[in-house]
C-alpha cells in the first residue's frame, strides 16, 4: 500500500483507541478495525515475509488469552470469562497488526503526534476552552476532571505517557528547532496541570518520578543549556495566563490531600475509603490465590466474588489464572529490560517500563488498549536504540574505507 493511505488508516485506528469512549463512536471504531484487518492481510500478502519476532507483547498476550480460555472450565461465571477471553484475542490481533504497520512504515513519529493531539484536546477541556466540548465526558458521581475519558486515573496515565514522549524526544536529542522544544515543554507543563485536575495519585506521583529521572540522566547537559532553561521559563510564564486564580485552592490542594490520606491510611493513621478498599482487595486476593495458586478461579472472576475488579494488576492475574498469569504478562517487561541491559542502552525507556510495573499495583492493565499502545511504542523504540547501538559499535570497530 502507499504510505499516505496507511498513515490515514493507522491514525484513525489510534485515535479510536484514544477517544472511543462514547456510544456514538462504537460503530466508527469497529469500522476502522475491520479496515485495518483488511489492509493488513492485503499488505502482508504483497510483502510475503515480515519479522514479528520482536513483538513480545503480542506473543505473550496470546499465551495469556489461551490460559484465560482454559480457565473457562473452572470459572464460576463462564460467560464473563469467555467474553474476557475474546477481548484478549482481539488485543492480540490488534497488537500484531498495529506493530506491523508501525514498523513497516516507520510510523513512530505519527504515534507521538497523535498522543500529543489527544493530550492537547484534554488540555483545552481542562482550561475551559470550548473547541472540543463534544468529546468531553461528564459523570456527576466523579467530582474530579475526566476530560474525554471515563475515569480520571486513565486520563492521568495517558497524559503521563505524553510527558514521557516529550522527555524522550529531549533525551534522544530529536528536537532541533526552538518551536519544537517549546511545544514539548508546553506539553509537559499542561500535562502536569491536567494531571493535578484529575487528582490521580498515580499520575501525580509517577509523573514527577519520570521528570526527576530525566533530570538525573541529563543533569550536566541541562545545567549547561541556557536555551532550555529560558524556554522553560517562558513556557511557565505563558501558562500562568491560562491558570485560574483559584487553581491552587481548588485543584492542587485536594490532589495533595488525596496523596496524604493515602499515605496515612497505609501507615494506619487514617481511614481513607479508596485506599482501604484496595488494600483489602490485595490482602484477600492474595489469601485466595494461595489457596489455588496453580489455576486460580477463572480469568476476570475477581469481580464475580467481590463485585469490583481488583484495582491491582498482579492480584487480578494471580486470582484469575494463578501464578502463570503475572509470569507471562510481566515477561513482556522483563524481556525488554533484559535486551536494553544486554546492549547497555535505553535507560530512559527502562525507567518508564519500571514506572508501568509500579503503577500496576493500583491499576488493572493487562487487557487495556492504551497500555498495549504504550508497550508497542517502547518495544519499537528499544529495538531502534539497540540497532543504533550496534551500528555505532560496527562503525567504531570496522570503519568503512573511503578509498
């Protein structure tokens, strides 16, 4: 296929992953998915061969889907487990197809641009601008900002991913113009603003962890760059015009208060409902897992017993399919980390993988479509950094002769 139609199709597919949270978009989403599948088989038939071996995400989720399918035999709610298994198989297909197009047509920059589009749409909603009001979700039961999402935590995680992409662009020295640097600095600042609006403890904590890790990796270079400091200062000054006067009292303080109450609850000094419930799920989920560590109780069966999902990826997998669940899923992360360590490259990528693993303590992520997108981006970038490291090694040790 020609590059332009592929870019349009992949763009529509990724946008459906990011924005498909309203009922009137469901038909559009399925239509784009079917077109993606048709284009994939048509294009692959012309190529004949393509190396999928690096897509460790697709292979491991397939194993997890097979394990979930087997667990239908002992699940207390076979229909729910079967439906969940179907979701996993769709995730596998989407993983391989998206990986194929991103690698074959070198579309990493397109993904980064679309994530920034998603982010700036939510920033406009956070700033009270009316341009994308038709995409905003409203839930009176959730007093926190949710933007285009159904849940403030998922919004904060996606916005944090945009912070990661901006920091990665700086870390890899990909930004040459002042305008590009200004755009990414503005993205980081608006991202922090929006994440505070969501009052998501995961988003707040791990966004600052990412930024701190970036500064530690690039401390010498940053301190010697007057332009970077000047651009950051101008961006902060410009952003201040958009902030509401009561921003600190209405948004930052409640967000910090939520973090403080979580810490107090974990320390036994407070009784914050959300944290206490999650801690209870962890304890009871672990206890039940130890009673059936080999096969669990059936994929997605935690909700059957407790009427809510576990809010913890590790417990959800252990409870559902036994010890093999997290072993299979986190082999994705450890496989990437092992490769990066083997070639002594990609420290910032490795840092984000560890952040994802830490976030899973408060998030069920293994079947989430956006987490799939994040992992595919990391896999592709890791392979690219390894290839560059190998090329540089070859050029140093076996220089090309110009004679």
